[in-house]
C-alpha cells in the first residue's frame, strides 16, 4: 500500500472512499441496530401481553371469590329470614342466630383478604348487617367511613343488573382514597331485597397487586369512562412504558396496565465493548476503502499507461485523464480546421487549374466529385470577371449582395455559378448542361444589370465566350484576360489585416452557432488593423468583407436580414469608421436572435423528412444512407429528425410503411408477401403491423373481408 500511497490520485480516492465507507457502514450499523431493537420490542410486547393476560386473570379470580360469597349467602338458612320484610320472620332470628350471621360474614371478609368490610344490605328495610351488628344503612356507612346517603346511589347502580357484579366509587378521593365498592344483588327481583356489599380496602388491594403486578408501573380498573381504582408502583425505576388494556373475561369492566419497557443496553457503560466496537468499525472502513480504491485505481492506471503517461512519476488520476482527452479534442479540432483550410486551398487551386488550363484530364472527375462542384465534361462554360469596383464607390456597397443573389437566381434556372478570387478580382464560372444559349442569355442579363449598377464609374464587367468542356473554362478565361489586358483599370490595394485563417475561424464559428467567438474574431481584426494603422479606406474594405460574410450566412440559413449596403455606405460617407465596426456587431446580434428564435434544423429537417417520404419503400433506406446523401453524420441525422417531427427515425419510417400497407389492404390487396415488399419490408412486417395497428395483418384482412 505504501507504493500506491505515493500517487496523489490514489490518496485522494482513498480518502473519498473512506469517508463514503464510514457513512455507509454507520448507516448499516444503525439500520441493523434499529431493526434488532424493533424485533426485541416486538418480542417483549408479546411477553408483556401474555403477562398482562395472566395478571388480569388473577384479578378476575380474586373478584370471583365474591361470587362464591354471594352464593353462600343466598344458600344460607338464615337468608330468607334476614331478607324478609315481616317482623315475625325477623323475630325468629334470636341473639345466637345473629351472632352466627355476624361470625359468618366475618369469615367471608377474611377469605376475601382485600375487603375492609363485607355486609349485606337490605334496601327495603333500610338495614345493613356486617360482622358486628344489624343496624340502619346510614349507621353502617358512617361506621366504615362512607357517606350516609349511599343507599339511593347503590340502588341506582344496581338497576337492571340482576346477576352481575358492579363496581362503585363511594365518594371523594381525597377522603376515601382509592377505596371502592363491589356490589352484587343476591336475589333476582327487579327491586333489590338483599345486596352483597364489599368495601375493598386500598392498602390491602395494593398488597395483593404488589405480589402479582411484577412489571406494571401503573394499574387502573375502569368501568366505562370512570376510573374506579388506580395503583402506582414505587418499586420500578423510571423508564419508557406502554399501556395495555385488557377487558375482564368475567365482568363489565377493563384493566389498564402501564408496563415499563426494558431499555437498550448503553454501550458507553462498558468501555471495553465500546473500544472494541470502534476498533472493528474503523478497521472495516479502512479495509473497504482500500479495496474500492484498488478496484478504481487499476483500470485508470492502465488507461493512463496506454495514453503514454508515466504513472509512477506523476499520476493525477481522472483529472489528468480529462486533460489528455481535452488535448486530444483540441488537436482534433485543430486538425479539422487545418483540413478545412487545406480543403479551401485545394478548391481554389482546382478552380485556378481549370481557369488556367493546367488541370489533369485523367483526375479531373475525381476532383469535381471531391469538391462537390457538380461540373461535367459535356457542360457549356463561360467565365465573367468584375474589376474596377473601388471600395469607396457607390456600386461597391451593393456588389456583394448582387453576387449572392445572382448565384441563387442562376441555380433556379439550372445554371451553376462558382466564384473564385484571382489577382484581386472576382471571377464567375457559369456552367449549364447543353445550355450555350441559356448561358448567353444569362450573361446578357448580368451585363445589363452590371451596366445599370456601374453608372458613370470606372467599374467594368468582362465576359468571355461560351465554350464546351473543361477546356472551355480556360478558353473563356483567356478571352477575359485579353479584354482586361487591353483595358486600363485602377488596382485596389489590399493592405489590411484579415488573414485567411481568421476568415475560416469566423465562418466556422458562424456555422457552429458560436456567436460569442464570431464577435471575438471581429474584435481581434479591428484591434489589429488599428494597431497596424491602416488607412480608413482599408478599414472600409475589411468591414465590407465581413459584412458580406454575415449576409451570406443569413441568406444560406434563411435568417431575417434588415441591413443593406446602403446603410454601410452612409457611414463611409460620414467618415465614421468606428460606427462601421458597431454596425457589424448589430447585424451579428440580429443574426443571433433570429438563429435562436427558431429551430436551427427546420430547413434541413424538412428536406430529410421529404427524402424519407419519397424513399421509404426502399429496402436499403437507413440513417447511414441519409447521412451519406446529405453529407452529415449519422447522429446528426437522428438529432435533426427528432427535432423536426418529434419522433425518432425508426418509428417514423415504420409508421409510414405500416400506414401504406394498411391502405393497400383497404384497397383489396390481400397478398401479405407482396404488400410487405412493396412497403419496404423483408422481415419484421408482422411485428411492426401489430405494434401500430394492434392486430396481426391476417386478422386485419379477415376483418376487412367480413
């Protein structure tokens, strides 16, 4: 590891992975601890539920003892005499019989072990008998510390409850604490004649609960919304509790147990366990980070070695890889720009060889195809030259616009117009198939237009004759030179700064939509001309060349153009050279706004779509064929097509073919093999038909035949 640690990329990557591993492992530990704690709590809840059920059953068993007491009282021999309203029956209970009743009630009270007093109430006689005496109910209630007027409330509580125990809160909690009464009607008359009254003592009941409620922090007996009894344990420590409500299995009340949950063990209480856990966690973090770093380092190191970089001496990792690829991209762009320059130079050299008659007849067709000139040997050719147009003249301001429009007009009439610059003059090479008469008529129109534009100035248009074949270009140009040699023309100087590479950069940036770089090029040209101290007329000329380039670009891309040469000439006449440069910037911004205001691929996209619609039945139609036809890359075809029709090429092609097949079936052509081939399918016709129509071709035919 020490060998790898010397590399900066390895160190940085290791630290990043170590931080990420620490976070991930910590998250996993916390997750598993949380899941374990949840599982432990769930198991503990099951145990608590079971324990609460047992405790509730134990309390029900204690209260069921009162049922046995009620049965014993009801079956006692003295019960009818005691409950009778007859004085004669009462007189039969002598002193000794009453002593036996008192003693028996005392035994019942001792058996319950939770009662302070157990008595039999006789509501109709307003009597109460307990282990001590037979007396009035008011006297009895007063003797046990209760309110004297409880009899009416007791009768109200027992109403419609003939065969069940009823819990009864006797009075104020501050006075009676949590003492409560249990009432049990012994007879089954609608109006109670004999009621078993048990006054449960809070302290005795607490002792009973303390022996049974081992885990409960708090205990309540509820009857409806009323809390009859509450018990608070003082033996258990504070902690999280959970409330469990158990409905009594025998009676119409419920028990609430607040049980303390056991807490998760605190690792900080055991220092050795804490230290061991931290050590294992740190070791796992370091080991995981090291393994991930080695897995990342190895492929990157191999890539760097293949790129020719010395990994052992200096290795910056992905950043260095990025720098290498940036350098490769810059080299590629430089090579493309150089290739474009060579292409332009080669094109100009080829035109010059045609004009001077020095071309190689065996390879001329190859060069014609290479430079996309569409020239042929059997065409008619004519050469024309413009000369004598001074930069400060009125005619020059519209000269470039005129040449551009001329090319468009000639193209519409089937005449090819090529432009070339030789010896400071613009040359036009006009070509047409079998069109000697057509070239002559076009030359006359150009001459008349040039005469109208030249006026009384010294600007001249020279035109050679119409000749056949590539040799005819040289013969026509030679005639132009003879005319020019016989005429004295004023030479226009070109001593301004606008090198060919700057012009190529400007054109390339325009076509790529990089208008910021175009503005930068214009600024550099301006500053260099100012530094060289070129005269104003030269600045007028260089601004005219750039203005022409912007106009040609706007025309080629069908962008809105509000300018004209006249606006530039007005600035020249006013002598405002600085404003000329500002005019270029304004026109550039206008082009940029128009470029961004519409889909840049609309024109090309429309041509692509039309081409697909015209050739979709061809079995060989593909994106690569379209790319070769239009001279663009295959990914660019996909991008332009997507932006034009909002659908990828394959889906659009399949849609056209399936729709055509569907129409043929509608017209009665049920031969599937014939229909598929006519629509451009060799295979996959059935799958495509199902995708776009929803049924198989055969099923669709059957539907049409029905």
